């Protein structure tokens, strides 16, 4: 254990550098650590992949069934700042944000919640998809 501490202290402090350079090295080490942690967190935070129009592997287009239990995605209806704009269509829900409501054989099961949603949506008449 003492050998590891000695190796680490020799890495951060050399006899020629002194305390000032130890502080600078330590500051950059902490800065790089938190910058990399923030990058990982921000990638997890934004889970909607607009290139494939999916959320955690579930498509955000296609045939949708609204359920009360065991949903694939929980959504909250909002009027401003949605994560996705949704248009209800009667056939061919092939584009991002186009949903066809069905009762059987859905692509995705959706539950509408008031709090703690996975994504926030807004129903629109035109231009569905990325806000």
C-alpha cells in the first residue's frame, strides 16, 4: 500500500516541480475526469435517436397501442418544449413521429402519465418528428 502511495506521489510531485505544479496537474486531472463523466451522462440523458427515430430500441413511429400497464414507453403530453412532435395518421405511419392507433399487434405500447415520463410529446397536425 505504501509503495502505491509513493508511486502516485512521485507522479504528481517531483522534486523539481514543487507544490504549484502539483496543483496544476491535479486541477487538470480533476477537470478531465469531470468532463468525461459529463459526456457519459449527457449521452444517457438524451435517449431519443433521431437518426433511426427510436427510444431505447423502440420505434417512435408505426402502430401504437395505449395501455395502462406494462408499457414500452411512458409519455407525457405537453404544449411546449416536447421531445417529439406526434401526428396521428390513419395509414402508413412510416415517418418519425407518425402514429397509427391500433388495438392489436402494435409496434410499441404507450402509457400516458402525468409525471416522470420517459419522453414528452406534443400532438400536431403537420411536421411531426424532431421539434
